């Protein structure tokens, strides 16, 4: 009787210890905390059960329930290069960073993509159905999908722009349009990913052609500078030329008026003289002869022979 009672007490103690251990395991192992920068997805027996907001929660320990923590803050990822290669000063590969422009040139684009998971459950459910290749295994499924979406947007948009537009003022518009197109692709996949910003950090020709491209750009800048200088000189000289043209035009009008007036006067004088000649031709001829002689003799030296009282002559010089 004593032995049976002892076995009974031992059994009860073991049972109590079992239940206490089980309760402790369930309670202690089931309490978890979700940080402010993340959200937790709770799966029960492999199926989604509920979302856990930041704070303390209870879940059944594995394998009954499984907790997947998803960051909710803004995340960053590169396109056109990788962070590890940049740290090691390694250049990106051509297929990773080069795009073809609309004028059949090649441009290297490097960008930083900011994104967040506005629907973590949808993102996990839809992305896990994809079957990516080896590249996805290296980059991670989520990063792979975002990279492909942004690269596709870059390819479509760059093919409609020239390299000059991309390198100069078109980069800002490319960022905005690429953000819209890449987000549309992610929404089509029902990814639950929200792109917040695409910042293009580098847009240049390939390294091998960069020096030649710089020379071309310098030549274009020099051409624009000379055109600007010529235009400035034209603007500066044009008022002076217009003023000089106006002055010469006024002088020509004045000269024409004076010449016309003088011609009219001469014509009128000649007409009057003609009328007088018609009245007395002999007198007119004598008057014309006197006028002619006055004009001729006025141009040179004259010598006159003046007779004296004794009949000799004296030569007298008259100079002009």
C-alpha cells in the first residue's frame, strides 16, 4: 500500500511537471514582440492567420504557428550597380548598367530605388508563385522583381530620348516617368510593393567613349558660345547700322531735293533765255559771246596793247 501510494504520488508529480512544462512552453515560447519598424504575419499550420501590429503578441509555438517579420520602413536597393561592388571599387558590367538611347547611343545609368511594402501579405503570396532564374537566387526574389521592373521602365523610356537629353535636363523627367511605369508593372504582378522614389545618381556615356563624348560636348559648347557672341555683336551693331542707314537715307533725300530744285531752276532759266533769244537772235549771240569770253579770260593771264599819243603801243600785263 505504501509502495502503490508512492508510485501514485510520483505519477502525479510527473504529470503535474509535464503540464506545467507544457503550459510554460506554450506561454513562454508563444509570446513575441513586433518592433515599430516592422509588421508580423502569423501563419497557422501553413495558412495565413492574422497580421500582428507593432507591440507584444501571443502565438502558438512552432510547428503550430509560424511568424514572418516584414520591415515596414523605406528600403533601398541599387539599379545599374551593386552596393558590394561599389564598396570594392568594382565597375558594373555592361549588361547591368548600359541602355540604348533613341539616337542609337549607349548611356550608363545608375539609380537608387526607395520602396516599401504597403501590403506584406500580398507581396509574399504573389512573389512566391514566381519561378525566377539564377539571378533571382543571387539578389533575392523581391529585389529581383523590383530591379526587373525598373530596368524595363528605363529601357522603354531611354529608347525615346537622345543621349543629350538624358545627360542634361531629361534625367529628372526620366526618374518620374520610370517611377510611374515601374509601379504599374509591380501592380500588374499584384506584388504589394510601393515604389516611393527613383533617384538616378549617374547618367554618362560608357567609359570607353567618355573622352570622345566630352570632346563633342566641348565642341558643341564652343559653337554655342560663338553663336552667342556673334548674336551679341549683331545686336550691338544693328542699331548703329540702322542709324547710319537712316542718316544716309535722309542725306540722299535732301540731296535729291536740292538737285531737283537746282535742275528745275536751271530748266526754268534756260526756258527764259530761250524765249529772249527767240526775240533778238543777234543780241543773244553777242551776249553769249561776251559771257563765254568772260569765262575764258577769267581763267588765265591777259596782255593788252594800249596805243600811246605818239602812235606807239605799250604792252600792259594784267594778271588774274
